[in-house]
């Protein structure tokens, strides 16, 4: 399922978006956004609508169980 991640580039005050094709990829992208001191603004999916990080983690866990892959854990505490 595709995801759109919206974040603000702090030094420019500009909203940017990035696409991810899986919840696992979306979590990795969010981790990169937070590492670069950019503020997470939204996570959207065509099927789920606007969701939070915790819901994204649950979706990633489901994907991983279906594919038999280890769970990806974010190193940052993210807020929506």
C-alpha cells in the first residue's frame, strides 16, 4: 500500500512530501526525516486516510508478518 509522508523543512519553512510503497519503507523515511531535524506533518494512505506513526507501525508489523521479515523500529519518538 502506498504512503505519502509530509514534513516541514525547518530552515526553509517549506512543506515537502515523499512517497513510500510499504509501511516498512515509510517508517525508514520518517526516521530519516527526524534525524535531519525536519518536522513530520502527516502520513497518508489511499486506503487508510491520514494515520499516525503508531498505526503505521502496526501496518508495518502486519506487512512483516506476511512477508516473514523482522520488524523495523524507529529510533525516535515521533508525534503527529
